C-alpha cells in the first residue's frame, strides 16, 4: 500500500493548512470573478436621470452590470471617465452631457484603450429630449469601440475582454445594402407558337436595385436575325421583333453564388413584317404595335465581384396578337404566347 509523507514538524503542518486556505479562497474568488458580469459605469449630473435609466436597461440587456455615479457637470468628461472606470474596476464608463445641437456621448473603453465621442442631435426643445434615441446611440458607440478587440493588431487596452465582451464583439450587424445599378447584355431567342419561327435577338437590360431585394428593370430586345413564315404557293415573310419594357424585379440577395430572380411588367412590341411574293402575288411591308404583359424568372450566378451571368425566361402575351396574311388568308399569328430565353453577362456599375 502506498504511503504519503506527512509534515515533519508542527510548523510545516501549520504552513500547509495556511496555504490550503489561501488556495481555496483564491479559487472561490476566481470562480466569482468568472461568473460576475463586466461592469460599466454611467456618470450623471444628478439622481433620477431619465437617460441613465434607459441606458442602464439597454446595457443590462447586453449582459453588463451597471453602476450609476453622480459627477459634477463642470468636471471635464475624459479625465472623469478614466478615473471612474479605473477606481471601480469597470471595463468602460459612459457620460452624457448637453451640447448646442443635443447631447454629447462620451465613452471610455478600457478593453481597447479608447475614448470616443459622438454628438446626438435631438429635439431643439430641451423639455422634450429623446431619451431612447440618446441611450441607443450610447450603446452603439460602446459596441463599436468594443468590436476593436477582433482587430488583427494587438489590443491597446488595459483589461482583458471577457466572454460578454467577446460575444458583443462577434455580433456583426448585417451589412447595409447600398443602391446599385446593373447592366446586362447577351443573346436571346424569341419563340412564338403559331406559325412564326424562332428569332435571334440581343437582350439589353438596365436594373436598378435600391437597398432591398426589390428593384426595377428596363428591358430592350433588339432584333438581329428575323423569324420566317413560308407558304410554298404564295411566298414568304420575314418578321423582325423589337421589344421595350419595364418591370418590378426581385433578386434573392443571399450569400450563395446562385441567386433566383423574378419580375413582372409590360412591354411594347414592334413587329416589322416584310413579304416576298411568289407567282402572281405582290409582296408588302407592314408594321404593327402590341402591348405585351409578361412575367420572367431565372437565376444569377456570381462570377466575380460585380460580375455575374444571368439566365432567364420571359413569358408574355401580345394584345392584340399580330397576324401574318398571304393574299388575305391568315397563315400565322405572333405573341400567343411569346417566350424569350436569354443568357446575359451582368456588370454592376461603380
């Protein structure tokens, strides 16, 4: 059976007991410190400050412990905040003082070693200050300062960030979506069941996207190779189709490279028909306009930043539907329905 050496004298036994007690006390203190929420001090001019009450609620919701300190209004903000935070062991101190346009929000952050200032413009009537707005701006300022702990350079602060601060620093706000303008250009094939053959066109689009996923698109279909209608006895006709339309568009602005797109709108279609007669018939040329309500759907593949490939299908119905006649007899109709398939390269404008 193994044996453990005991203390060789009463003094050694007393020393062992003393170190055991100190170790237990240190462990208890460390455990309490680990469980304790980080402290933020709010310096106010007097008791019952309504901004401090609102700010306290916001900070406690983030996981901070909050202490309110009364401070003379004539004391400069920066030295006061630094002294208040260090004396009370707080990770940060906040002070709000009046300014000409509203209030000044001061934040001293011991985690990153910074003192930051923001002026919040409020209602010019001092009797109706927006306490909620001021408190939210103060919290935003503190969070923005604490987020520097995630920066690649070493921290310049004097206290280490704990779990609460780390959690706040990792909470990234969704990036603000900026309005954008996009141009798309590519080939398109127009199909119209009813006797008119396929036509090769050039698709040109200008898409404007505000901050959200809903935007507006202007679409132009420029003819290159005509569609043909042929009758062995009476001749043939070539049909050129030009289309100009606008629609409300939607794009799923997700983190994936492939994003669905959709839209709905209306266009004006111009058909230029030119006949070539056979036998004793005479060829004629005619132009006609039609309204084409349409829907479209497709997908956008991101190739590079600001560069994408858009594949889509447009389906519409011409009102009225133009007809092609040979010697007074209808031989084909167009636009009932119209289907345009396209593949375009899209570029975002700077």
